[in-house]
């Protein structure tokens, strides 16, 4: 099954584990941080986060998301 999750509905934190992964890329194009996080199965998530968050490449993080399945 394929699902689609809007990237601004994915959060990033280094606290409670929900979907563990590690930061592959951290960019700051202006109004928000743009991350690529690789999760355990090798998949990658693109995450848009507040500018105050600043996780370096290689940092273990967890992602949480809200998705609607139909």
C-alpha cells in the first residue's frame, strides 16, 4: 500500500521514539528548515520544520506524522 503524507504534517524531535531514523540532510532555505531523514527500512522522509530546530547530519531523531488513509 502506498500512502501520501504532507511534509508539513511530519514533525522532527530527538525525544520520544515514534519512527526512528537519522538526518541525512539539513538545509535552511529561508523561512523553515528542510530535512531528509532516513528511517530504519531505508525509506526517506522529507520534513519541513521550524527554523529553531537544528539537527546536524547523522543525528538520530524520531519523526511523528499525522496521515489520513482512505
